[in-house]
């Protein structure tokens, strides 16, 4: 039985929810039962890759008095987690430095009732090669001011930072980021080499936090595309999946509605030789607006809510095509899969990836086909 490594924050922290069976969470048993009923010949495997220091990206709330952390279970009270066992050490080091800088160059911290103060959240993403941090300060403001400038100037003296970004979010909402971004210091994109492919990430673009295990997922996807001649990737983000398939020399069209993800994709594409750049095209639009008819393989990686209903209906009208489904929510995946199977799709393969060890959450990867 795999017990939780000793953690001083576990009993209150909302980040980790399991104390034992870390590498076989209960939800995987539910997934196995579902796969057995859907396709009895399958033998899905759960892929894991360690627990400690596996999280390379963190979004932490900031509330008085100088607390950077996660909300306590069932509350909006922030619990500081300076000794988090899952975070990469650079993230914990960055939080310590932020706390020290607050003592030297105070920046007012956000309170919800009433909404006052400046610093709401921080996002910290680790550059694997150097262990430096791409830092984003999310501010309850529409522009910078002397208090913000003084805090940033104090931070800039450290060599820990890959870059420092400001995100302005003056609206009273539950979303973390606002629409406006400013680069204060450092490089505009964080680079990760994934499946031997350099991928650029703007801080406003989604990226996985457990990168070594995500690479294994990319490698599995690559084995499934061998017979394809044209690929459509929906909910493509920065293009980490599609771009990592460049060695197969298959035309790939990527679709994503986040303009910052599109910027990241364009930056990554510059690092490909011209002969490979022509394999790719990208549309910045919603997934449910794109024609599906000219592709023999479709890759979808939707948010936790699952596939858009209109897109699911259009997928169910297709024939002579394969589908790769990357899911971050078992309930929505189960619902979508039941709909796909009812319309004639076949589930050919599936596996799980424990990208958030310590939680009852498993990323699912599945291959479907539908041939007349």
C-alpha cells in the first residue's frame, strides 16, 4: 500500500486528497469497470511516474496576511503550503522569495469582501532546463502603479526568474486571469522539449504540470497515428500534441480558441525546418465550428466539461475515421463515450495517466474507430 509521504499540510490542504493507494486512486477502478463494459477485450494500464516534486506548474491564491497557497478544504481561506511535497522545489523557493519581498516592498493583498487590495493570484511555471520560474502576478488593477512597480523592481534582483509577467484582472469574478498581460522582465515564452520537440508556452496558454508523464502520453499517441494521412486536432492549445508528431510527415490542422495559445504555436513553428512547417496549419476558433469531413484521424483534448454537444453530434455522423480522445474528466469522458458507442464508434484502446498524484483524478487516453 503506497502511503502519502509525510506532509505537514495534508489534513487541511485542498491539493492532495489521498493518503494511501497513491498510484491506484479509486476513480481508476471506476474507469476500469467502465472500459470492461464498453470493450471487454481491453486491458487498460494506468501509467505513473512518481509523486514528489512532479508538479512543474502551480496557481496559488494570495490573501492577507502574506499567504500564498491553496484554499482550505471547503473555505475561501488561503492555507500556505511552503513545504508542498508535490511542487517542484523551485516553486517552493519562489513562494519563499515572494514572501520576503512582500516584507521589503509591501504590495497590498486581495480581499474578497469587499474586493480590495492588489495581488490576487500568482502562477509559477518551472523551466525544466534551468529550474527558473516563469512568474505571473495577477493584480486587482487595470494598469500598473508605483506600488506594483516597486514590488517588481525588488523581485527583479533575483536570478530565480525566467520571466516576470503582470496580468490585470480588476473584475470581481472567480476566473483567475484577466485579459491584459505585460512582460516586465525576461523571455516572452517558456520552452519545454516534449517528445523531442521544442514547444513554446505563453503564461496565458494551458500547459500540463507533470511533464515527464505527459511525454509518455505523447509517445503513445504517436504510435496510434501510423496509418493516418490527414489529422485534425481540436482543442489543440499551443499544439503540443500535433507539433510533437512532426516526424511522421502527416498534414495536421490544429484548432484552438485561445489567442495566446496561437501565439505560442507560431513561436514554436519558427524552430521547425521549412519543409516541416508546411505540414501544419492552425485556426483560432471554437472546435464546434470546424468541418470534420476531410480527415481520417481526429484528436480531441477538451476541457473538463467534455466535448461540445454540437461537435459530438457531428462526430457521430462521421464514417471511416478514427478518433483519439484525451480526457481530463472521467464523468464527461464516460458520458461522451457512451454517446459515441451508441452511434457506431468502437473503443479500440485506452489507458490512464496519473498526472496529479495524490488526487482522485486520472487523465484518460482512448482510441476509437468507426468504419462502415
